[in-house]
């Protein structure tokens, strides 16, 4: 091999090695996230220390992303994109908050908000859910993991539409165990076939939501946009459920 050929060959080999490393990181991220919530979520220690454990997981994910070569811009964490992210996120979150709040006020739609996971919560427990557990343990962790690290890792090795579809699919798988538990707590879909259909429908639906959140992230260039919409949906729902139950109970007492 001539010296000239050697000089041209080294960059090609380095490029192929970099590509293999990027693909390996993307595949590992998909596998870890597909299993994390469905396996670690079963452990008592994870349930007890949910916000702290998931905050540590988010920090670890960011560290791994940085080590793989992803930048703050890739992850949606650039400061100069914060304002556009907040603006787009607020615009997306406002109708969600309005719709859920309206559902709590209208008697015909209140049953849609029934959730036994919320029914047994006192005031302090509800505050813990909407001020700490959901914002830190759910929203921040999931947005960093999916719209931050996973989306950026996939975009390095796939075209944008394919990366969005794959990230959304993993987000759907992420919600399998929580859906099974929610169905059991609320005594829904008692038959096996009905449970499978409900879990599948929820996974497909959350995959679609994940794709929407990815679009917000891409259009704004910031994780702030999907974070605000995610917060609006996940925090408003338990508050509205508690409010709807209180109004229904008062109405029954008055009657």
C-alpha cells in the first residue's frame, strides 16, 4: 500500500468505526429504555425512591450521551433555544389544561377522569405527585431520555422520520407495565383479550404522543416545549380527577 492510499484509508476506517459506535449507542439506548420502566418499575425500591432514582437515571443518560459525542444542541439543551421552546410548549399545553379542566366541571364528562390511583390520595400526597413525583420522576426523566438522548442518538444513524417513529415505538413499549397496573387498579378490562387490546391501544397511542412531543422538540430546538406539554397533561389529570371526585361527592351529599 502506498503512503497516499494509507492516508486516505485511515479516515475511512475511522468513519466506519464512528458509525458503528453511533449505531451501537442508539441500539443500546432503545434496549435500555424499552426495559427500564417495565423491569425496574417492578422493584419496591424504585417505587419508594421514584423521583431520586429517575433523576439519577437522567443524569446517567446525559453523561452517556455526552461521552458518545452528542452535544447540548443535539439534546435540546441550548440556552438560546429556551425561549422558543417555552413559547411553543405553552401554546401546546394551554388547550390541554383547558380541556381537562372543562371535563372536571361538566357532570357528563367527570366519569372519564375517574382514577382509583388518585382517589385514595390526601392533600399532601396529591401535592407530592404534582409537585415532585411527576415533574421530576416522570416528565424530566422521560423527556431527557426520549426527546433528548434517544432522539439525538437515532438521528445520527437514521433519517428524521424513521428516528421519530422508532423513538415513538420505544416510548409506547415504555408504557406497557404502567398501563397493565392502571387497568388492574381501576378494575378495567378484566378479560385477558380485553387487557391485551387495551394495553396495545395504549402503547400505540403513547407512541403517537411521543411522536408529537418529538415534533415539538424539533420545531423549537428545545426540550422545554415537550416538557411543558407533558407537564400539562400529567399534572392536570390527577388534579382534575381529584376535583371531579370532590364535586361528585358533594353533589351526592346535597341530594
